[in-house]
C-alpha cells in the first residue's frame, strides 16, 4: 500500500510540461534550429515500463530520473559534408604512408603494455563517443527527479514521467539518465547497478507537427549472480511508440487518487451515522417529564 501511494505521488508530478528543452549550446551544433520560435512542434510523452525478469525478487525498486536526451536523425547536409571530408582524405593517402612507418615501431613495443589501460578506458571512450556523436543533435529534457517504482509497472503497464513539446522531426535514440536507484529485497536494500548512470535505446520514431506521440522506454532488472546484486538494462524489443511498436496499459494516477478519496468519503459517512445515534436520547427525557408533571 505504501508503494502504491508513493508511485501515485511521483507519477502525478511527472505529467508536467517540460521544464527545459534545449540543445547543446555549441554554435556548430545541428540542433541550433531547435531554438527558433517558428519551429513546428509536436507533443512528446515519455512512459516507463518494466518487463518481468527478476523484478519478482523486489519489494520495491525506485529509480529516480534526472533527465532524458532525445537524439535527432542526422541531416542530409551532414552526410554530404562527411562525403566531402572523405574525398579530401583520398588524395592525401600517399602522404599517410610516411607516418605509418613511425607508428609501427611505437605501437609494437607499447601496445602490450598499454592493453590493460586501453581496456579500462574503452567504456569511458564509448561514453565520450556517444556524447560527441550526439553533440548538438539532441534535445535535453529535465525530468526533475521523477521517481518510478518498477514493481508497479511490470509487463504491459506503463507510467508517464514527462509530457511536453518537442520539435517535429525524426528521432533515432533516447538516453535516460538516473541519479539514484534503490532496491529492497526481503526487507533489505540491495545493490542495483546502472552502468554510466544511464540507459539508452536506439529506435527511430517520428514527432509530427500538432500531433502527440507516446514513447515507452522499457527497463529490465537482471540478477548478476548469487552475491553480485542486480543490474538495470533497457529492453529494445519492448520499447517504442505506444499503439504502433508496443501495446501498454498506462497507469492512471487519477483513478488511484479517486480511489483513495472514495475511501475517505466512506469513512466520513460512517462517522456521520455515528453522530446520528445520539439523537435518539430525547426518548429518555419523555418518560421523566410526564411523570414529574403528574406528581405535581
């Protein structure tokens, strides 16, 4: 019951207008047009769901969301620029033969020693590459610390954490950033890992002018081993546009709140019937009053 009330409170605040909808600030960014007042806009809703895996182990699994990044598809002009860059490199290929001689001796002795360091930096490099690839090409949406209990949105259930405007166009990827994950199993808090503190799904969808689109971001929690805790993973196959890619039952917060209000109303009605009972006490006053008058 506590989890239900907690989820209702957080979800109710989730369906609000986007607090911040900006691109990267880089003047060279392709998303600079997003700030134009004349841009066509559509309504974008972000829903969270959870596929059943090891979620049954949890009494509660609260994920606090800080922001979401929605990446636009690359423009044709960018592709042309890339082709031009590739074309300029081809005539210089003859010159690149010279540095290859210097690179070979430097890589061979140091390669084996640097393997471990390179492996350790791979994940960080991948993260930086992701950011560089989407630099200026994404819109960042502030989720304002919305918290979702994944035990309440299992299977085809989903809850909205954001509703606002997004520039019309084609989008290819969504990153979901979380600031905190708290899981409780058998009354004790357990370790739940979220690599890089974010989840990302690559899936193409359209935002059309004046239209509403609801994107379902499905999350799965998987047990890593007997003593290794759990890990959160995105589920691409169960994510996408609601009504097109996936079918979900959206959790209606208003219904939950109305249910609680109905319970309170029933309690008030019960109190009212109790107050009506003392009205029967005047019957006792009828018997002594005539008795007193007769004796007089």
